[in-house]
């Protein structure tokens, strides 16, 4: 995941984005503490990175939802496993990387990524069950 350090944060008073180098908010003229500005900027950067990472996972989920069973039918049974493991690793990595980000939006994204991880595991289990059934039927 790409990380960004924006160098901006939301003003504690008016909630507009201002530069971390500013001594006062250009919107509401409230004085800005340099240490508080750095911490708020770091938090904003963490939130931005969490949003970008979750967006990538969500964009990959729908194609993978189609590709996991399709690759097993068209190619070999190993491909659905590989695709599901890739998506599961991405979800677990996101969940562990951004566990310290606590905002309403991050909490909502956390639930969405967890649901994607569970659905991917369930789809993998169904695909594997289907392959086992086909294998057992072919042996008779």
C-alpha cells in the first residue's frame, strides 16, 4: 500500500484543511500549535491511507468474486485458491495496518473489509466443496 504524508490537517475550530506549517488557520484565524498540527497531520495521513487501501480492496472484490469460480472452471483448481488467498492477505494486512485509526469512517471501512474477508473465505469454501464433489463423482 502506498503511504502519503499530506502535510495538512483539519483545523480544530472550523474543520477546514490547513497546512501543517501554518501558525494560524487561514479560515478562522485560530492559533495553531505546531506539535498538535504534526499529530493531526499524521492522523489525517493515516486516515487517507486507510481510505485508499480499503478502496483498492473493494474495487478488487467484485472482479475476484467472478474470477474465483471462473478460473477454477476454465483453468485449474489452484487458481481460485491463489486468488482468494491474495484477497484474504490484502484484507488481513489492511485490518492490521490500520487497527489504530479510530474515526467513524475508518470503523465503517473496517466492517466492510471484514465482510469482504468473510465472503471471500466463504466463496473459497464453496468452490473447494464443489471441486471435491466433482472429484468424488469422477472417481465413481
